[in-house]
């Protein structure tokens, strides 16, 4: 894929950060693509 088509979060990895007790997992991804959220630390609700 040419570098002119590089889209951060689509063709390159991108990290999102959320605050405790926030509704961060409820968000829309770039171009309405599906996403997978993974809890790295802390207790799930």
C-alpha cells in the first residue's frame, strides 16, 4: 500500500486511552469500522 494511503488507526496501529468509570468503550471508529477493545489492567465492570 503506498504511503499516501496510510491512515493512522486503519493501516497503522493506534492506541486509545479511557478514564476509569468512563463510557470509553462506546465510541465510533474511523470510517465506521468495527473495533476490539482490550482491558490491559484494572477490574472489568
